[in-house]
C-alpha cells in the first residue's frame, strides 16, 4: 500500500467513525500519546509494538490530511534531501551536518 492510499484510508476511517477531523492541536496531542504508547510497548518488549507503531502512522496520516499535506510526496522529497546531506562526527562522535550536498547533486 502506498502512503497516499493509507493517508486517504485513515482519513475515511476518521470520517466514518466521527473522530476528530478539525482540531489540529488535539490531533498533535493524540499523536504524541500514540508515540508514548509505542515507546512503552518497545520498552516492555510487548508483542503489540507493531500495532502501536501503526497507530502512530495512522494518526500522522490523518494529521497530514487535516492540513492538506500529501505525505507520500513529502516523504519522497525528504528522503532525497536527506540522502544528499553530508555529516561528520563532532568531538563526541555525534554526526553533525556539514553540507546539504553539492549544487550538481541538487540539480540531479
């Protein structure tokens, strides 16, 4: 399933069930709650980690739809952008971005 299709199905489910479709701050808080539930499932090695992560994705998809964001397109663009970026480790070994990539890479 493509992200665009999943985003539409998540939205349709919200409409069908009468869930929040207009309160953006509420949706961000609900998404945060789902992230917390996912963390707890991971930390406790619970078997429902995958389901909790799916909840995170579905809330994110619906939030994108509420705001007119084509998440499929935006993720594709961000992956390309991230691939071009260059990093070097700082004195603590933490990667620090040093470049967005060359002009030739950005054109290609």
